[in-house]
C-alpha cells in the first residue's frame, strides 16, 4: 500500500469516528439548503451526491423525489446516512467508495452534487474526470467550497491535520481559474458566493461541537500539547464570542457554489 493509499484509509476511519450529522444539522444546513435549491431537483431525476458525509444533501434531494445514489469514503458516515434515510422513509442507495474512481456507468446521472466533499479528495483531476464522465449531456453540477475567513482560518490552521504533500489542496477549489482548468472542458460553469453562518449558543458550545462531532478536528486537537490545546480553546471562545448578537453566536463563513451544465457532445 502506498503512503497516499494508507492516508486515505486512515481518513476514511477518522471521518466516520464522530457524529458528523450533528455538524451537518447545526452548522451546515444553510449551505446544504442553498446547494439543493440551486440544483432544483425534479421528481424522477437521477441524482448522485459525492462525498455525501452523513447524507444531508442526498436526503434533501430524495425528499424532492429525485432518485438518489450517494457515496462516501468513510464507512462510518455511510452507515449513519443509511440509518437517517431509513428513519425518514427515504429510498436512497448509499455506497462506500472513492470519488476518484466511481463505479457508475458513463452518463448515469442528471445531477452531480457534492457539498464540502470532493474538494477534500487527494487527486482533483481524477475527481473532475469522473464527474464529467458520469454526468449526462445537459445534466447539472453543483459543488461547494469554503472561501477565506482569515481569523477563523487562522484558528483552524492551528489544528494539526495530516495531509500528504502528494495530495491536492482543498482550498484551491475556491479559485475560479483552477476550477475552470479542471472542469471547463466538460461543463459550462458559473460561480456564486454565499455565507453559511456558524451559529452556536456560545463560543464554548461551538468548541464542544467541533471536538465531539468532527472526527478530523477531534483527532487533530488531541495531538496538540496541553498548553497549545488550552491556548487554542481560549482563543476559539474569544473569537466566537466577538460574534455574539441577540443572545446567539453567528460567525460568517463565506463559501462558493460551483455550478455547471454538462456540455453536449
């Protein structure tokens, strides 16, 4: 097994080691709602949600009567997504797999979506190739990626996250020129910017949500020396409390929607 393959296997376990659905519901719901609204699912459409996490986008699309398949690298996340779909009476197929090598036939889907998902893949060119391959001519694409919030980014960057030098950088998806080089051969592209507020009752509540529900952050914070961890905890709470208004915390977190229409052959 190569070092990159070993890292992927470790990430699959780490991502599924904590209840990510809590983050999806409490922090990312506005982003998921916006992405699905932009893609405007229609009854009977074939929809694939890549790097689905615990299935938030897939669930929304299925509620709109799309025929949904969803996929993620982390078995633990897929297991949770299946449970949530069953609880809501939704018929969604969830697969464990790598977005860089999709098992689906060419032109299988009317819609390809991924919310803060495929941007974390190691090989962006491979992901882009697979997205173009499985989307039918005239089909729709919707991806999201974070845009800079320098103060919050500085805090997040203090959490040691292992990422091999051979792996592409998630933040590059925020650059339109980079995205065009990946996808413009197959898609007519447009970009739209929005904000997903990080809402919480307090700075401490936001911190606890991070270290109990985000497996990657949980592992990274645990690797910090006690003094570094305490300092990050203090600075995190201080930053979030600066964004208190009307009894609630709301930290602006800008993101970009990457929207596309598959070109006809």
